[in-house]
């Protein structure tokens, strides 16, 4: 059965919405399967045994049809709640390597952090909505992940 909009020739529109949050965390770039020398060579000062911290900015983008009744791709209040659960609670003010079990054997690069966030949000969001995770590690270092 066609919706009223389809009957009168109005196309379904697709929209993208992005929610931005910031969190602080520390980490050490270190691969346990490599020697200390190899780690120092690959990760340089980011391999500091005492770690270092970042004020990360994460952008979560969802993509979907704009509902003709609500005018929304999804309710931003719901998106905010999902980000709180998937990002802020497990990551904010944490030592990624010591307090987030995922990073026990995964190097805590920003690329892997984006994958972690993607996987957690994928479990919470309605199917097919998650489009992109963008993490600003610094003003000059940004990682984008789209589930590929």
C-alpha cells in the first residue's frame, strides 16, 4: 500500500544527522606481540610506558529515510542516549588499555577506537542507520570509519 506522499508523487528523502560528543582518555600505543624496540620504532613517543592522553571529539552520523510524519531520520534524544551508552560511559576519563577490555590485545589506535565505537553502536541503533564514525584525535589527526 502506498503512503499518501507516494500517491501524490513526493519522493522519499534520505537525510544524514550527526551528533558530536567529546571525551578524554589516555592510552599507550603498544603491541604486545612486538619487542620493545619494534614498538618504539613504530609508535615513537606514543609508545611512552606511562601513556599519554587526548581530548577526543567523536562525530556519529546516521543515514536514513526522513519520516514524513516526524520529519526525522531518528530522534536525536535516542541517538544521544546510544552514544552515552556506547562511547561516554565506557571511554570517558579512562585508560583505554587498562580499563576497556577490548583493548587488552588490540592496539588502541584511533582507527581501532573508531571500530570499537562502530561495533558498540551497531548493537544499539536500529538496523541500517549507522553511517559513519569520525574521531578527531587532535585538530590535525582525524579518523573516519564506515564499517568497511
